C-alpha cells in the first residue's frame, strides 16, 4: 500500500509517503509493482469494479500478493488481475494529478466502483 511513515529528526518530525510491500511489510525502493484486480477486462462501457491497489517487491513478494489478490477477486467471478511497474504508475499518477479526465478529447473514461468501499453516507 501507499502509506505515511512517521519520521522524527532534523530538520523536523514529518510523515513521509512510501510504498510498503503488502507481502513483507518493508518499504519498496527500486523495483516494485502496483497491482490490483478489475472487471474491466472486456473493455465494454458500463460500471466496472476495481479492488484497492496493492504494492509488492518484484519476485517472491509479487507472486504472494498476486495470489492474495486472486483469492479475494477470483477469475471465476469475472475479475482479472493487472499490475504496473512503480515508475510507470508514478508517471501516470503525476499526469492525472494535473490533467482532468474530462479534458481528454481522445478517450472515454468508464465509471467504476471500488470493491468493498463504502459510499460517504454509509461511513457515518
């Protein structure tokens, strides 16, 4: 997951965002992946479901997280797992932080629901 890690020391105490491996719980530095499951596999318009995002080191940790995702979001129920290298994920995230989907003339963004997520009114 992407988590905030508390840090103390000069110049001041702060919370630092970091990628933390969902398999071994250590910080992912260097090669790692972001992985998730979705039902958008067929590409047809309409509401799709998506799992939360997970993070893993490449290799053994990645295989463990993939097995965890597949167990919770099985292919037999229409889910497919996807992954992206962290540098590519960051490139897309940075772009989407400054460029609105509504302003993109070249594509259509499909509605989706985060699986297991509650609507704001259900959180109260």
